[in-house]
């Protein structure tokens, strides 16, 4: 606990409360790269008509004309200002997807090259040239990548983002990438500030410098990579998860990553999109299919009292089972949200994690020390999500105190802890969640 508290801060900073209270909606898992203005607007109207809460519309990959330019693709988005205005009218804030990469055919490529805003490298002749990095959207020729160790390059990058946000009326950004696997790290790589990348933490300083840009843009922001960002009020999202069960980048991994990020001092963590990214077991894209119903429902239930990010919508299943399960989850979420707000305030005042492992309240219990499939939200809520397919029972550790099930339809009664119970007769609608009762 002392280690966790040593990297956090006592402050009032937090992402926009709307993003904490209501789901963030992303175009990514639903549409992948096949997005355009008509699809985004129809998607937004379908969300509004569904009655499911919403806060932000994230317009993901392929909104821009070229990787590196921050202008809308005129073919896909013929009138982006009108689209953003309509999204605002519907009640959405709007975010766009940003990466530090730039393709050679981008309008700003030459400007960045002339001013040495891209990371450079020594070629075989010993001359300096713009370095190329391969990443998921350009793994052949590679792209230039921003040299964030250069203050002028950072300001240039920020100013271009701010200009785009101002031009289109956009509210924030999703800063993707930033991981060290996507930057040049060989001995031939040349950065503006070599000292920044030769400190004790090495190339991770790149991640720190890049991800910290989010706080300079907007409180409506999200990053995927973070290093020494615990004191910044922005959402950190776990790495893309596949739409599968288990710890191999599936649903169970969402819980373990959530706890890991939390113990590293990150209060506001997005455990990825409900149902995953629409990737199969080997990372292949699901194009016309979607995650199995049961997996989708269990993923939603796991998020019942967490920041929620959605893309694949419940109505895509055309299933009464999915609709009913989702409505029940949202009902419990609304009932618990005042406790979640209290937990946020407590975390700000004490520096303690918002999401806590079970051993936080029972550090000497050997069973709890190895418990990786449960968590607490503050001191008042215990979550024991169902992470296995076709589960009919669930082993749950209950901390000291008297705890009542949050699920009013549950047959379980209040439990006096500390104890371990077996919850029987689990159905697809079961949400094993307990709240503390005060005597």
C-alpha cells in the first residue's frame, strides 16, 4: 500500500465527470475502418433512441485524410462541421483519434522533416534522415514518428491538434500509441534530447512525454500508453482486448489489467470496450460477426460500476436476452453510482486506488492475496464478476463487515464477513456485487 500511495497525489483532478458517469461510445469495434459521416450520425441517433446513456462519441481510425494530417477525409466526411454540430445537438461530446505517426504523403510531412520534428536516424552512409517505424496501420514502408523530446515539435503537434479541434468544434482526443515498440530504439536513432532517452528509465521517457500531451489538450481525453502519468487527470485505457474468454487477452485479462493499472497509481482506467474489440483468439478481425451473447453480457456486467466504454451496441444482437441483461446492469449501475462518486472523492483525498484488490482490506489473508478475479470499488462495493462461460456458481470473498447483494433479484442474503461464500444457481442475469451495510 505504501508503494501505491508513493506514486499518487492528493488532488481534485479528474477526467470530465460525464465520461465517468456515462458510457463513452467509440466507432472502432463496431465499424473498424469502415466509417463515414452518415454512419457516425446514424450510430449516434441509434444510441439516443436506445435509451442507453452516453457522454462522448469517439471517431476512430480513418477519419483523417492521411495519417499525420488532422483534417477530415473529404470523401468520407463531406461536411464535418455539420456532423459535429449535430452530435453536439444530440448531447454528445466529440473526440477524434490521434497518433504520433505521419506518412510520407501527408501534407505536413515535409514541414516536419525540414524542422526536424520527426525522430531521425543515421543511414548506412552516416547521414541523418527521417526514421521509419512500422506500426499496425503501416507495417510495410513505415511512417515518421513525432520526436516528443523536441519542445518545438511538441508545440507544433499540439498547435495542429488545437487548430483542428477549433476548426471542427471537436472537444477532445484519443491519443493512441506511445508505446516504445513503435519508436526507433536502435543505436542509429537520433532524438533531439538524447538525455531524455538515456535516463534510468530509458525509452519509457518517450511514453511519458507523449501521453502527457493529453492534459494540455482537454479533460475529455484518453491515452493507451502511460508512464509517470499518475498525477494527470486523464483516462488510461488498457491495451486492446480480444473478444474471447480467459486471461489470454480476453475478459479475465480486463480484470487483471484493471487491478495492475490501479496499483500502479492510475485512478481512472478504462478496461476496454464492452465485448472487446471484435478480435478473435488470434487477433483476427470479426467483420460480420460479433462476440458471443454470453461473453458480451458478462463483459457488460463486469463494468457495472466502472468507467464504461462501448462500441458494439446491444441492439446488434437483436436479442431479448441481451437487452434485458443490459437494462438490469444499467439499473444497478444507477443505484450504485452515488457510492462510486464517494469512492472517487475518497481516492482524491487519500491517494488510495479507486479500484482495489481484495487484499487491500485483508492483507494477511492467504486466499485473498492470490485472488485475481474480484475487486473492490472504494471501501463500499465488492465486485465478483463472472468470467467463465456457462458458470452456475461463483466463489466470493467477503471482507470484514456486513454486506448486502446489490442485485435485488438475487436470492442471496446479507453476509457477515470476513468469509468466503459460494453463490449458487447463477443465471445469465446474475451480477455478483455487494455493498457494505452500516450498522
